[in-house]
C-alpha cells in the first residue's frame, strides 16, 4: 500500500516512528558504465521440480579466428568483459545469482555502489539487492539520475501505519514504513509484503521525475497546468489507484512470489491487459510516471467514451480499496476486458480459455455485484464456489500434496508471456527456508489437464528487525 506525501505529513505530526538506522544518503557513482545488452523479462523461478524434465540441448562454444589487434571494437569488448567479470564476482560475494543481473553488468555495479553508500537501508539492503532484476528490465538511461537519487534516500522505519496495513510506502520521502504491531521476522508473508512495498518504490522512481495528476473537466482529460479558471470548478480526479496497487501485486508475483496474492481483481485485470496487448503495454501502464493518462488513451483507442472512462476508473478504485464512492453507473472489469479484447483481437473471446480464466477470477473476487453490460457473461462466468471446484479438479491431478495446503484458489499468472495456474501454500508457523510458498502448474487450458507442476521455494533475504 502506498501513501501520498500529503497524508504522510499529517501522520508524522501525530505518530511516533522509530528509525532503524540513521546516516547519510549514498553518492551516485557517475563513472560506472552500463551495457546495452537487451534485458530478459522476469527471472526464472527457483524451484524444487517434482516432474521429469526434458534433456537440455548441448551448448556450442564459438571462438573468433581473428586476433584482438585486428578487431577495431576489441577495446570496447574488453571493457565490457571487464565490467561483466567484476559484476559477477561482486554478485557472488553478495549472494545475488547471475541470472538476476539480466545482462546489465555495468548498471549492477552502479546499483550496488549506490546502496552500499546508503547507510539508512539497514537489513532492507538484502531485499533491495534482489530488486535489481526489475530495475534491469525497466530503467531507461535517461531516467537513471532521478532513480539513483531516490535510491540514495530509500529507507525503512518501524512505526504506526495509517491503517491496519502491514506496511506502507511514502513516495515523497522514499520511506517504507513497517507496522510496529506486525510480524517483523522471516516468513513467506513478510517476504511478499516487503517486495510489494518496494515495487511501489520502483513505480514512483523508475519513470523519471515528471509526475502530474490527471483530471476530467467534463469535456476533456487534462493536467492542472492546462486548466482554465472555469475548469478548476468541476474537475474530477482520475488517478488510477487500481494500477498502483494491482501493479505492485502483479509484479511482485511475476518476479518474487510466482503467484498473485493481495489485490486480486486489479492484478487479474492487468493479466487480462497483458494477454490482450502484450507485456510492453502492461509495463507501460505500471512503470510509466503517467499511468492514468496511459490507461485513458488505451480506452479511448478502443472507442470508450470519456464519461465511461471516468466511471471505469472510479469503479476500479472502489474495487481496489473498498472505500471510494461508486459512480452512478459502475462498470465491471470483465466488461471492460471484453470490450478491449474485441477491439484488439476480434470476437473470439468466448473460445479463448486463458482469457475466460482471467474473467472467472475477476468475477469470483469482485466485491459488489454490479450489472453486466455483456449479458452473456452472467451465464458464462464461474463464481467463487465454482472456482474452488475447478481448483480441486486441478489438485486431483497432483498427488504430492493435499488440497488443504492451498491458501486460496488457483489464479492465472503470465511468466515470460506463458500462462500458468498458481496458488499460495500454507507455510508452517515455524519458519523453514526450504518450504515452498506457492505451487505453479503448467496447464492445458483447452483440455483442462495438468502438464507439469513445481513448488516454488524463494531465496529469502534477511528481514527487517
């Protein structure tokens, strides 16, 4: 959960917060160089596989027949190789795996140098180190200066959160606030909470310094600096809180938990966006400093009217927080995804079993029963009990664990563009680093058949103490 700077100011006036560590912020290393290697997407899970795997193909080694002296780029290649070896050595010392670097060796050196000099990170440093794959995949060179300035000021404190949430992130102060009444030891829950909050840090830091609210004036969507005096009188905020929270859950799932747990409907909605438009679109919606306008333009391109867009945003924010007021004409997430699917891919959404799985998940978790615009959805979609039955059917094909160990129903997750079913697992009260926290299923959605499955055991960093 994130809190605005306005809220934080009033909070600090009335709450006592205990700092973990105090010190100076880090200094950016402007001499470190980055590489131009194309980053891969989300890291492969570290898993204990319970299914047989196909034999891997042999790697062929290639060597150059030309000497370095005859190659005009040999000096540059030598420099890049030096960065690579230095980064790999440093990563090994810090307990960061090579596949977490995503080929961004120079950037990793700069990243580690910055967090090393930030003496306020405390044991949060272990989490931030493993946050690097997200940075490697999404940080643009032109935004590095702003990002590293924020990273130099990132800190964690234990105190009283505004609500009963386990933790909150305050973007104006780069502060992760841990609930002093919560569980601050190692656990699967704590692991997920910390990465969710750090994903908010990434969201508010990686897209550059410019960030402006978007409002609807009654005739157009605009930024405050564009308003006339008259437009100020009746403007309506169109901030997309559901992308902020759902996105933090979505990417925590992709990179760290391998299932989505928390903000169920907005996270599943983003799965639908990725399934329709691809990774680049959902990346742009979340990591952009202008998420609201990106979402508005996406809907406008699909022919959605401005007033309906306002209703969509207000309904989705209500679905996320449960406290915002509903518009007079609320709009279901399932209806919006069907409209976007038809605009982008045509009318075959009923036959798309992956897409239908996403719609079923949203329907099962929706807080209130809004009317459907697409009447046929009412008869097509599964409710929560039916989704539980579907999950039992999946489990019946897996004989390694009992159904009681599932925390919730199976939900779809896209890993490197491929759909899987995944579910949270109960973990023991006594913390065990070798215990799985989620079950990932490779699934044939058309045949409703399990192909393979894996239990995901994360590499837990240290926790805030």
